[in-house]
C-alpha cells in the first residue's frame, strides 16, 4: 500500500525533526493532483506514529487545488485531472503548475 510507505516517511521526517520532543500537530500539504489518498494517510497516521515522538499528534491536511498552464495561449487554469486541455483547443496537455505537492508543511510541539 503506497499510502502506508508515504505515512512512514512523513512520521520519520517529523520524528527526526522533533528529536524526542512530543509532537502535538502535524500539518501536511497534499495537492489534489498528487494521486495520494488523504483518507488512507489519515487512517495510517496514528498506527505508524504509535511508539514514536509523533504518537497522539493531530494530523491537519491542507489541500492544494490543481492548476495548469497552457503552452499555447499561456493561460493558467484550474485543473481537476492530471491531463487537461485548454479551451483554446491546443492539443497538448497543459503543464501542471500546482496540485502535485506532498509536503510536511509544519509541526507543532
Ligand atoms: Zn490555451
């Protein structure tokens, strides 16, 4: 399960930064085009955090909407899918400019 290994990475990054201090809250930024199942991360998080400095921490997920830029007309538009085509009918998919993020944004001790 992909989300389990992602959650393990998140917990290990946060636990490393915390250096033994208990963590109250972890903020993640997850883009809507990242392909990551946020519900699965939220499910795995307390299980993976168990027995680490992150145990009992609240998980706060900040979503980022997808955006893409058309290489034809240079317009930037909201993007719901990884492959989007601009209304100007340029055939090539737009370049993704936001929404693929998967980051540990901050943590509260
Ligand atoms: Zn266009």
